[in-house]
C-alpha cells in the first residue's frame, strides 16, 4: 500500500503558551476526527507530529490514521527552526518508503509547519540541505500564526507560505477545517489521479492569505515571557505578556510611542519536557519590570503574587507570609517594593 505521509511540524515555544497551543491541540483533534470518516484519507494517510522549540522532538511517529491519537503538546524555550527541519529530514530518511524495482514508494509527503516566531538558531546549512535534497520531494506548507513571523525566511524553504492573521477561537477553527479539506483533496488526488502535489483548499471565508515572500518584513517582538518558580510546590511556570504601545505623556516625545506589555496569563509547565525542548543557556535578553503591566497569581499554588523578583534575579511567587524564600537560590527575607525604573529581569527566548 502506498502511504500519504502527513507531518505536522509545530512550534511549541514559550510565546505559544496558553490559548494558541490549546487551539492547536483542539485543531489536531478536529482534523483527525474528520479524516477518520473520509474513505480516501483513511486508506492512504499516515500522520506524524514533531514539536520544536529550542530543540525538536517527535511527539508521534508516522502512524496509520485510524491508530493515531492526537497528542498533548509540551512547551519549550526558543524557536529553533533549523533544528526542527534537521529533525524532520532525518526522520524522513528513516521512515519513508522509497520506490524500488519491485514496488512503488510513498506518495510525496505533506508537511504543515506552524510557527508564531522568528528562528533563534542559524538556519543557513539546514536550509541548504533542505533545498538541495528535500524541497522538491515534499509539499511544505508554512503557516505564520499571527504577524510576528519573518515570512521572508519561510519563503526560503517553501513556495506555500500563508499568514493566519487572527488567532481567536473562531479563526483557528476555520483554519483547521481548511487544513482538513486540503488533506482530503490531496488524498483524493493521489488515489484517483496519481498526482501527489498538495491540493490546497480555497481560503474564502477564512482570514488566511498567501504571503509575498520576496520582501523581508520587520520583526516585531509581540510577547515578553518570563520563567517563574512556585515557592510552595517548587514547580515552574511561565508568565506571558503581550506588547502594546501607548502615546507618550511627555510633550518632548510627541509622535512617539512607549512600549509596554500587558499581562496575558500565567501557566504551569512540565519541567522535564520544557527542559528537553529548550535551547541550552539563558537568552541574555532582558525586560524592565516597569514595562510589564499586571501581576498574576501563581498558577501552581494560588499565591496572590506570582511575580516576585529575588536578588538572584529569578522570579518566584509569594503569599500572605511576611517572610518568603526563593525556590531558586534558597534566600529568605521580607518582601519590599522597588520604586523608579523597575528591575531588569531575564526574558525567555520566546
């Protein structure tokens, strides 16, 4: 039997924490449920999921559609697209059936790449390897989730680069129906017409547009994400802020905007999977606490203050007790407020 391999290469970097990654998980369930009742897809489709952040990891190997179960996605630090593509190419070398004298190999694989950020690693050698050996042998569809992605970079590895502007629940729902329709159309095409080029469904009724990748775009850092640790449970969590611009109150700066970040939420993480998927070392990128608006409760224990900065530079939570201890360094003492320009804290790679 000739298989139609379908890879989902999913960005699980810190900026995806919260609603975006939940929408991707829900979308994957929808895709699989609908494909399982399609006779063409059920006959040909095999599905694999690769998650990437600072590193890449197989969440589900290439599996027959009726045996595939949508995974729960982890979160990691960084957006190493090069590492993700290397992992994908190595997996294809191992998993895909090649055409021989005695039998035909798999149909041309479809790869859906979902990302909401810019690569944090060097992609030069990886892109050269992809374009030399794999690009013509695969159907790579790159999806920019939001407008924080340098689509010019994605255009170096694919002719099909699309932008999903809106990231609300309704837009994600329509988008994943579009992905499902594209897979169904391709499975019909390979079965009836022996045409293994990807058949993308129409984008009418969905805020999804093909991108002109001939022009580079200015990258805007839409999110600031910081890592905290609960002093009650010793578990780690992420605090996510979204960028907003406000007009300057100073007449000397009329016409300029001042950058600040509004609180989105705080989210517990699985420390093991976060470590496995995160790039080594700190990002060495900082943000001032004066630029951050809002303090969350701790998502692990419910302490009222989820953003307390220790002298060691790390973030933890605190409750009603006058004395607190930092779960990172063990320092104990009373909390005090800082006035002025705020404290410089380390941001994650996002």
